C-alpha cells in the first residue's frame, strides 16, 4: 500500500490553519483561565513531515491505516495541574466547531497511561468536508492536553523509548516509576493550587 502524503501547498495551508487555531485557543484560555496555562509556551503546534508520515504508515497495520494519519496536525495544551483538565476540555466542542473539525476519538491516558506511564487527554479530529481551509478530510488533527509535570516525563520518554518503545525493561520500569511520582506531585499541586485560589 502506498503511503498517503500531502503536497507542499497543502502542508503550508495546514500550518497556517494550525497557527491560527492555536492562537485562537490561546485567546480563549487567557480570557477564561488566566492562571491555568503559561500562555506564551503552554499552547503549541507542529505539522508532521513527509518523511515522518511515510515512516508512521509503514509501521501501522493495514487494517489501522487511518490511525497513521490521526496526528498530521499536532497540537498540545499544557495546564498547570490535572485539576484543570476537565474545565479546559469543556472549551473544546465550541472551539472544534468554529474550526470545522469533528471529533472522531478521545483517549483518557490519565485513566489508562501508556506503556511508559505517560498521562494525557488525546482528542482526535478530522476536518469537515468542504471546510473553509480546504484541508483534506483524511488530514487528522490531534490535540493533547497534559500537565507541565507530565510534559517533563514526555521529554524523557521521547529520548529513551519513543516512538517504538523498544527500550529495555529496566528503562520502561524507570519511566513508569517517574510517571507515578510526577502524577503524585500533580495531585499535590492541585490541592495547593485549590487552597490558594480559594482564599
């Protein structure tokens, strides 16, 4: 099966779409949750390269080929602590509708962490047909919401094991232990943050 790729013009349009969609998300968060995120660095985006798309599709089972395109456009939102996840997630239906995206999947990796222990909320979207940005409907948009501490874990995991998790058992055990400790710290930060803002 030939890999699905996109022309440079479509990729450039996807980058413009992502930049504008993320900027608008940042504005919403600034207005509604002024202390929830670092608005300079807590919202980011990236577009997969052609090489990355081909590699991911070659490593994906044929019956799950569409999964390889779920994050052509990747967006990340980092919140101060896990207690804000639900509140911030409530913004997403309206935001997605405004940007002509339909949600096709949601994964709660706080409830079911991945093999390394990483925790995040994953939302997968697809552009609606005939969308104003003329994005192909197979060009998936993935939005991840996680905490600053889990982002620290993601950085370590990326260096040690991502994306194939062909790390040795000891490395994965270390990553899972790290994730558990950071998750506990996240809970403590949530309690402290709640006490401070309540006063």
